[in-house]
C-alpha cells in the first residue's frame, strides 16, 4: 500500500474527507488531491497529517538485527 492509499484509509477510519484533511494541513483540496494522485506527498506532509489526525507515523528501514536506519 503506497502513502496515498494509506492516507485514504486513515481518513476513512477517522471519518473525515480528503478535502477536510487538506484544509487541516493548510492546502487546497485540489492541490492535495493532485499530490495523492501522483503519490508525491512529502515526508514532512506525512508527519503533519499524522499529527492532525492524532496518529503516529514512522518512516525507517528496519534491519534483521533490529537496527533502524531513519
């Protein structure tokens, strides 16, 4: 599942529209929808979305020995 799909699922779970999420992260719904279609949401935007929707976002590589590369 790519980031755009994850955002759509998260909005469904939280019961808000993508347009409302866009407004909450200070973007226009049109601009945000275009980013979702292209799957070009930045790391910073993902972290902002997590804060706004009261979720925790983690982005790292996890090696078999338990070491994380962030």
